[in-house]
C-alpha cells in the first residue's frame, strides 16, 4: 500500500526510517500488506537524502494520488496541517498524526470529518511519544469511570528538571542539552512554558471524559520559575515535576491544569526521569494504572506513528471508534477555586508570622539557607485561599503538592 509522509523533520524522518527498516514485521502486522512511502512532502530540500526521488513540495501530489490511502502528518502546528488533513480525510484517506497542537485545537472537526468519510484519524503519537496511551484510555479502560489523570507529559521539561535535581545543572544548560538531543519543540517556549503539556492534557481530557477541551480552557504554568533553591528544599520530601492534571468533578464539569508540582517520594511519578513520560490514570474499577516510556525523540514517536499507519492499513474499509463531542465554555472549572491541595511555600518571613497565618506547617531546609528565608508545606487549601493567606508576606515561590 502506498503511504505518504507530510513533514520530514525529526518525527517524519523517523517514520520513513522505521517503515524502511521494519518492512517484514510491518507486513506481518498488517496481515500481508506492505507500506511503501511514495511521497514525502516538505518545502525544504534534502540534497543527498536516500529518498530524494520521493520528495514533493506540492500537497496535491498526495491528495490526487488515488493509490495513497494512508498519510502521516508530522508537520506540527495548526496550519497548513489542518487544511491538508481536512482535505485528505474528506477524500477518504486516513491520516495519522503526531501533531498534538492540531488535535488539541481542531480534533473535534477532524474526527467528525473522518466519521463522515469513513476514514480514520489516529493520533497515538500525539501524547506520550512512544507510550501507548490513546488506545488504552479509550479501549482498555473503557469500563471505568475515570476519576483523574496526572501526567508527566513533556520530555524536554522532565529532562531539564531531572538535570537540575540530579546534577545541579542550570536551567539554561539543561535546555540547551535537550535541544541538542532533539527533544525540544522548534520554539522551546512551548515546552518550558507548559503549552505542549497543555495540548496533551486537552487530548487526554477529551478522550477520558468525551467532550472537547481546548487549550485556552486549561490554566497553564511552565517551569521557568523553578530554581535550584526550590529543588533543594523539596529534596527531602520529593521532586518537582511539570504535571498535567485532570479531575472529574461531575458529568458536566472537570478540572484540567498544567503546573509544576511536588511529587512525593514513593509516588509512581517520582522516579520518572530524563526524557521519559508517565501518565497515571485513576479509574474507579481498575484503581491506579501508570503508563511509562520515552515521551519524545525520533524513533519512539515514529514507533507510535507507524503503529497507527499499520492499524489504518488494516482497517482501510472499517472505522476505528475514537472521538468525542463538543465541549462547552464552562465545562472546565477554575481549579484555583475548586481544587484543594497542600502547597510548598518559600518566602522571606519568620516562623511566628507563618504560624499565626497557617498554624502548624512542615518546615523544609536547605544547605546555605539565608536566615530570613523560610520554606514549608501547608495543609490542603485552594490556590485562592493560599493567595489570601499570603497577602502581606514576601513570597518567593509557591508550588502545588500532588496526591498522585
Ligand atoms: N517537545 C516535546 C517533548 C516532544 O519534549 O515532550 C514530544 O511531544
């Protein structure tokens, strides 16, 4: 079967490589069908690349080739990926994507278009890189009411935090290393400010609870305010991770947010290091299940894309049931008002003042702690309650403590 790849960056070139190097196993898994890359769409030139004859700069070469039935979209970004994907789905071609931004923004429309034409729109690679999570969430856990999801969803930030925690490396040096390793997005702002994790939260929330959640509904905070001092205070109780969290509140309400979080030693998420991701799903029947693996990188992400291409090739005349319905503006609640957790607080204050405001707290210490600086863990409260209590106190940083 002829297939095409749109976008020959880190993931797209990995997809072509995996298809080239795994021909026999792919043939077995499709039930006899081989995947032959017939077109690679990219505006750039790749002189000397062994696939030079397959390159095109014209999307219509793929759209108008009736033999191309399955297309991998590894371009990233909303446009032109959205326009191309919509045209392909309407033409009855299945599209496989690793593009979380597109699924988070336009997943509903694209899934509806696939539904209408009978094609498949599959996006296993959009969350957790090589980790199987989309199928397990929508199929294997289908009997559960999902109570919540907590995930380390961004490899770059987890790599940076791990380097800060384990090697005392600066944020800037760790980011540079992540970029050199090909983990970071083209613009690392999407990683370090949490936007990439936010898009993945949208996809998981939409799947888990059946209604589309958009990025602007998910309050998002990145890791740029985390310092080696915070890492040091927290080291006695846990580690700092960038977590995407989703909580069921009622059939019409969920909470969904991305923020740094203190994950306590002993949590399944605490030992997830480097570029690895993990997604912990809490179901009412199954309890906690944790999906762990490489969350970014060329071949892990390509592994998930090519698996979807195999699935699409096997289901060329059958529709996979994936999807969700429209959401609503007030579907995602303000978590600052409704979710109570303990908080790590670092401030310039004395313990009498802290005790008068917070009562008994758990104090933390670090090597080289200035005499006026204080760090502690509060009781459970909402973020708005915390803000009120901290009025008049010179706060350096606050971080939520998670119960996952
Ligand atoms: N930049 C992303 C990450 C790539 O670091 O996780 C995978 O989505």
